[in-house]
């Protein structure tokens, strides 16, 4: 439980930085990834290696998508999802990603309708990953 809260706080801070500055410090993404591994080891779950491998796979997949799309998805977003994947496992991280994508899509439509953003404008994605993390926590009770 404390690990979930700590991860949530770090995601919230990172999301705020991403939203305000459109930049995520590398040390912050590294901190989240290292913390994810440490928390995974401390929790001593049976599927530690599967979750770490799944999280790494998910993060690397997103990094590949980032490169192919010309950074439409930022590298920081991919590294944050890598950390979430290591901590929660790939399947849970995919649910966070889907909630984040849904939130981002809804916000994008609202911003376009309100003429605050144009179709080609980018939105910071880590705040939506944070929101997805919180939604998933509420839906699963932890």
C-alpha cells in the first residue's frame, strides 16, 4: 500500500512537470524505474521476474513506437510506463495506459472544441498516465 502511494506521488509530480514544462527530467524517470524494481523486490511476489520482464517489454515497445512516429509519444512517457510496468506487471500497466489514453483523448476533444488546442498540438501524456494509475487503484482497491 505504501508503495502504491509513493509511486502515485512520484507519478503526480512527474505529471505536473510534464504538464507545465513539457519536459520530464531523466533522473525522475530513472528514479521511478529504480523504485519500481526495489518495491518489487521488497514485496517478494512470486512473479517478480515476469513483471519486470513484462514492464521492460512494454516500455521498450513504447520507445519503439516513439521512434517510428517521430516522438509523437515522448521517450519520457515510455520510460514512465516502463517503471509502472515493472512495478505492476505488464497487464496492469496496459490498463493504466488504456485509462490514460482514454483520458487524453477526451481532454483533447474538449480542448479542440473549446479552441484551446489545435488538431496537431501535443498534450502532455504523463498526467493522463497518473490519472490512469489513480483510476486503476480505485477500481481494484489498491
